[in-house]
C-alpha cells in the first residue's frame, strides 16, 4: 500500500511541475535570438525557394506574434519568407 501511495504522490507532483512549467513559458517576455542563417530544403534536397515559415501557439492553434526587438514594439512578419537560396534571416 505504501508503494502505491508513493507512486500516486510522485505522479501528482510531476503533473504539478509540468503544469507550472507550461504556465511560466507563456509568461515570458520576448527575447531576441542572435542572427542565424537557416537553410531549408525540399524533398529532393534543393533549396526551398520562396517557402514560408509560420509560427503558432499550440492548443488552441493560434498564430504567434513575432517581434524584432525585446521591448515588443516592432512586429516581425508571420509567415517569414525564404529567399532564393532557401535561407531565412531573422
């Protein structure tokens, strides 16, 4: 009986921690990533020219607002469009 109670307690504690982490993730302010070059390819290995990258918030599926600055005053495009080389600069 003791191990069943201990297992239930561990499951409950883990559930509370997971929910708390999700809550904190949505409470964060914007943070700017360093400039990065990301290249996307199609199924044949060719650069994905003029492709788009869209950002969403899951459950419910909502379009995520992207920002160019940490103060969240300059909105970024969503979707972001890839260049002729299939690269994305943001």
